[in-house]
């Protein structure tokens, strides 16, 4: 179920952080992320639940809406 209208075709590519201790599983998930047109980022064996909880809080408790997400930025 979508929480908003589809993104335009020229929208920036989404970043999806992939975490876990199983290298084979992370490669499989990364390929699935590429298939949906997003960029996978190996975030290591991190526990990602806190960042997900923060996004839910910002989206629904702070009123940013369901179209909020996180993005990796490259500097330099």
C-alpha cells in the first residue's frame, strides 16, 4: 500500500541500508534492492531498528508524513 503518490521518474535514486551478519543474505538483499531501482549500501552488522523507529516517529508523530526516508550523502 502506498502512503503517497509515486515518485517522478527523475527523482533521485533511493538509498536502502542493508545490515546483517550473513554475507550471502546481504548480497541477495542488495540484488533485490537494485531490482527495485534503489541503491543498496552495506551498513555492516549494525542493528538498524533505532533508525527505523526514528523515521516512524518523524513521519507520524512529528507530521513529516509517509514519504520521509534517510539518504546517504557523499562529500568531497
